[in-house]
């Protein structure tokens, strides 16, 4: 009889990026190995911050989907729960979103308690308090509990001034420590995050990094033809940012660099994706009369490998206080396609240490406009092909989904 796994997470497939992408791929992999998987999640809304068709027709109530079964006995059952989704997210609106999902997911967990037991329950952070739902299930049913941390939400809320009350922050940390004590396994995605979480939790942290499918995302020949296929000249140098477009990323720095380098007519800055800050960024580019900045919508998955292979430089931009708390999910795919990544991360952060250790990207100081501009000039002018090759090698060795999920299965699900 196959083991039964319950995932509780606010994001899931078919969201194309971020935590929803990884949650979906994790469950798909487990089902392919024969596991009976159930997911309590929301309706797909990210990165558009709007529930997407055809899910928008059902967004105000619960919906059940049986999405996959196979000859190995694996199955995926998805329970989608209603939640508040702000069109223009702010700190307070994000908090309301998290608590609205927690409330609707709570009733679904209660509904599942009398039914057949799940052997393992996985809560994915953020939001951090979803761990309480997993604790509830463990208390009643005796399941093994994995608490997986993709983002250190309380620290991020404090450092970005989303929550300003020291008393409230202290209370949230106390609640988090309770979840840590109840969890059988606590995991995270980077060395720096594991170190910080370990200090808080007082226990060993399991390394469960974000992965990439190195068979779907791989280097391609013929970059010039790819460029012309997307409307660029074969001689253009494409500086690409692809991902969520939010205010906290500091993407206006791309516009200022484009302004500084506008004399080079072959240098094109391509910003691809969606998010609440995109229209503001486009208006800013227009006001600066930046003809070298182009905006694309989110690209279809089936063409994403080609799209990424078109770029000469891939921008991974973060604020200074985020580079030791968050491992950018976009970086794994960039490395897989053999892309040249230019990464804003300060010396001493886990991201900086990892990239420099394997020499797989160009590093510049975060929130340093001159450093970003000089880094892009170096990336375009210098011979840095070895850096891109190092990135592909690292992806094949350390980020392949099969290797990471097999290790996870052995340590968490089977044990």
C-alpha cells in the first residue's frame, strides 16, 4: 500500500514561478513514485496577483480536483480554498491574504481529520503559521510533520517594515518556536537560511534546495536565430530580467543603468513577467524616454527554454537585506540553461558565498547603482563563457530534481 502525503501550502501548480511551481513539481514527483498525495492550497494567483481563468469562476468557495493517477498507484487530490487576493499588494494586504487562506484551510484540515490517515504532512512557508495546521493534524492523527521554509517571513516582514510593532514580532517568533518544537523535520533551501533557522529552532535543519529539471532547461545553439525570432537584431546584446515584478525587488535600478548605457544602441534591456509594479515601471521607463528598455509578458512554459537561451546576461536583483534570507528561484533555471547570471549579493551572505565558491555568476553589491552598471558592462564585454559553463555544471550536479527529491524521499517520507 502506497504512503499517503498531505501538503499544506498557499501556492501550487499551475502557478508558473516561485513556491507554487516547486510545490507542484514536488507532488508530481511523489505521485510518479506511487504516493497518494493530497494538497490543501489556494487558487492560482501568482505572479499576476489575480486568480487566473478558469479558476476565477470558483474562487469564492472550495473546489476538489483529482489531477493525476498512474500505474504505480500514485494519485494527486487537490483541495482549493478561497482566500483574499489583493490586486495591489501592500504589507497589510499580504497579511490579510495569509490569514484568509489559513482560515479557509483550517476548515479543510478539520474536514480531513476523520478520514484515512496521512503518513506525512508537509507545511510550506510562507505563510509561517500554516505550520499550526500541520501541528493540529499531527496531534490528532500522529503523522510525521515536515516544516519546509522557503522564505523567512517574520524576518522579512520586520526588515522591510511590513510589521513595525516589536511586541507583535516577538509574539510571532514565539509562535514559530512552538511550531519548530512540534516539527519532526525542519528544512530550508540555502546554507544561510539553514544557519539562521537552526539558531532559532535549536535543532538540525535538513537541506532541501529548490531544483530544476535539467532535461527541460538546457543550453541551445544558435543564439542569433533565437534573438531574431523574438524581434531583436542578431547583433543585439540582451540583458534580461525575468520573474515577478514587485516593488521590493528594486527593479528601477535596471532603468537607471539603461539610461546610463543608452548610447550603446545594441544593448537591450528586456523585462519579462508580471506583477503589481509592472505598470509603474513601464511608466517610469516612458518618462525617462528609454527606447532600450522593452517589456514582455510572462512567457509560455513550452517556449521558456528558448527564451532564456536568447539572453546574453540574466539579472538576479535583490535588496541587500534579502540576499541572506532568500535563495532566488529564478537562479536555478538560469544556471540550467548555461546562462550568465549577474547577481546582486553582498560579501558574507550565503548567496554570495555559494556563487563565488563555484564561480558561476558575476557578483555585484546589492543596491549599488554604479556596481550594477559596471557589472553589466563587464558581462557584455569580457570573455566570461567559463562562468556560464560552471553554472550549467553546478545545476547538473547539485540541482537536478531527481537527485534532490530522491534524497528528500529517503530522509523524510520513507524514514
